[in-house]
C-alpha cells in the first residue's frame, strides 16, 4: 500500500518523504508547489501537483495509488500573515483539511497523521505545557489548526479513521546529508533568518519584542530538529499500524531557548557577529511555549537523537551554505 504525503515538497514534508523512501515505503506526494520545490522530492516518490481541497483529484489519487495512510503537512504557517489574512488561513488550513479528511473516509484510508502546532495553546497557564492543558489560540493560524484537530477527532469517532495529531513546537535544522532543508524565500523561522543573516543574505535581522515576561525579555520556544520531528511521524505510523489508539501528542524536547539565546548560538556556530535590531512585538506571538513531552515518549517510544541547539544551528547553516552555492 501507499502513503500519501500532502505538502511533501515543503520543508518538513520533504524530510518525511526522504525518511519514508529510505525505509522502503511507497510514497505519493500531493503539493501545489506554492512554497515547496519539486527538486526536494526524491525520485523514488511520485509527485502530483494539486491542492488538498480538490476532492475529485484527491479521491482519484487515493484510488489509483492504493493509499492506506495519509500524513498531512500541507498548510499556511506564518502567524502574522494569518492575522492579516484569516479567511485565507481558514480556507487553506481548515476547509481544505475537511475536504481531505472526507476523501480519506470515503476512500477507505485507514490511518491519518496530522501536522498540528503548539499555537493551539496560545499563552499557556503553565510551562511546560501538556496535551491536556487548555487550548486558547492567539492567532487565526492556531485556530485553523485546532479546528482541524476537532474535525479529525470527530471523523475518527464516527468513521473509524485511526489518527495521530502531532502538535509541533519550533522546527529547525536540516537533513544532515543535505538532501533537503528550509528553502522558502522570505521564510520567517528564527534560525533560518539568523543563518541567512550570518551568511550576508540579509543585511540585518530583527528581534520582535524585548519586553516579554521572560529572563531576557524575548520570546522563549522549544526548538526541535526536523529529523527528530520526522522520526516522531514514522513512530506514529508504526504505532497506528500496530492498532494503536488515536492520540494527540506534543512534539518538543521539553526545554526552551530565548530569541537571544538562538541568535548567540548562530553567531558562535557561524563565527559571524551579524547585525541585530530590536523592534515591536508581532501580533499573535505568545511569550513562552515549551513542550511537555513525556506522553509522546511513553505512547510512541519516541527518542530524540539530535536534541542540541548547536547541532540544529550547524545543520541549518550547512544547508544555507549549500543553497547559497546554487544561486
């Protein structure tokens, strides 16, 4: 049988496709290439250009390829953009996911893994935040993902669609073999922006807010290496194949770093003291989000292998150098 990976030409999705192909799985990728790249998809996988909201095309793809599992990455992900364009985010993240879930149910797909986000928690009452803590999104992005979680759980109960919902914290780094990495132009990910600035691809970078109630006044996040995140999806797939019960799980390391911590790490790894400016807060940014990650370790047996901010920064920098050499 075949695994359908939506958004499989994007940053996290392409890492997932490489891991599945490495494991000998049959993979078909559905991506509209709005932010993804066809070259990021390994040749052993089948790439279909299209949208998750096109139900006729998705139904045909599921039937023709014998899809029995879906890993759903395709989404819009920039928090400030979601504040400016909420309806666009609800269309792409929520309405299109509803269409995809319906196709999965009608097409007899057995397993569904959903790429959700820590943004569903908003500003948590306690840190680290656990899966049972209240969900109070601060942005349309977080709300659009939470709505999809609710739909998937309801569809699972009604139609027997086994699923795992993975709530990502801050994903960074790149494939150590440099086959793929974060390649989107104008990306807003902190580590991506910092390594671009270190390499002179940006004249400076900005820190959005230094008056948060944290030790140095900047936001604190739990940064997870993209390859450890992908391993969590592989573990989730194995778990569902072994008839594991549907679950919602945090994907993080359980410790946080401030924006200034990250910038200092990138400066040290790159050897470049690049220019940094401070500016006002961005809308929708919580002060601190760190994962409580004991549940994913217990349920999936997930064991991170790259839990080190220096390693994450180095892999991101190595990938950025490779990208720069292509320009």
